[in-house]
C-alpha cells in the first residue's frame, strides 16, 4: 500500500525538497551568494548586473548537484570560469570552492534562524515504509545532510546516509550520474532494480533512470511535472503522502 511496484525492497530518498523543505533555504543561500559575486563582477567590469534566477537558474544548473559542481555549472552558463581552489578556501576567495563555501556559511546561518521540519506527508510515508519493512536511505548532494536530518528528527527512520561528504571521500560523481544512489543501494544490500528513487530535482531523476533503478518517483514542488517525466520519472506526485492515497484507492 505504498504506491510502489511489488519488487521494490528499498527506498532511496533525496533530502532537500523531498523529505524536508530546505530547498527554499538552499535557493535563498545560492541567490545571496551568486548575486553578491555577480554584482561585484559587474561593477569591476562596468557590465550590466544580471541576477541569479532563483527558480530557472537553480533548477537547471544547481539543484541536486554537489556544491562545487553547482557553482561550476552556473558560472559556465554565464561564460565565467574561476580557478578551482581547494575545499578549505575561505568564502572570500573568488574560486569555485570559495563561492561554494561562501554559500554554505549563508545556508547554515539561515538554518539556525528558521530551523527545519520534514514535510508532513514525507514523514508519514517514511514511517509507512519502515512499518512495511522496506530498507531506507537518504541520498543528498548536501554536505550538511547529517545536520538537517538530525534537526528534522528523522534520523531514526533512515538506515543509510550518502551525502556530499561521502561523495568527496569516495570520489562519487554528482547527479545526474547515478553514483550516490548506487552507493546507497549497495550499502542497503539491494540491487538497483530492487530500489525506488525519490527525487524533486531534474538531475536526480536523471540519475535514477541512468542507474537502472526499479522505480523513479518525481516529487513536484515547483510546477515541473512535465520536465520530471521527460527526465525519467515513472510517476510524479506533489507530495509523498499522495502515494499512500493512490495506493489506498
């Protein structure tokens, strides 16, 4: 009664936008970071300032990707190339890693200010999958995944965590590559075909399809249901709770 095919034994959940509404906090942090960088660059080059589009740019270039990959992808869309720098670059450094670290400082400040709670429908669905005996993992590009999961009070419902820190340590490629989801399935002891991927990002849905996972659920929080289907979702819902409603019919 979970709205999943019978052969599914595990659920691989993205975090931001699927389990928790932190996607909005991420968007705001990225916009503050990129706009400050772009405004300063425009002033120094005497060019017009074109701000970061909190919906279009975020969804296409940043959402679902590891932090440095998101920086690199968005800057490339503006024809901007920066030195890579290192993971320890300060937020003041005009490098790929420096901008990413600057965004992380803004993100953590906003999380401390506003806190985080899981989507009610997602919490209900998580509990239902646990009660049904399905294995459960959170798969996120965020390096702050552990903190967000703990703050949301859902750590006990998730058996495995594969996040931005895992990706850095193990050399996992960013979504739309399936590496992180494949790593989570392996940790849970299931084949990709026995696992369902739950994603709100276009890159994440692509990753689920690229990894030959047994079922890909697109979660549409921003009105991109058609794009989620085009990128590989088997089904699109507005909320995970909708899967329980559909299954009960």
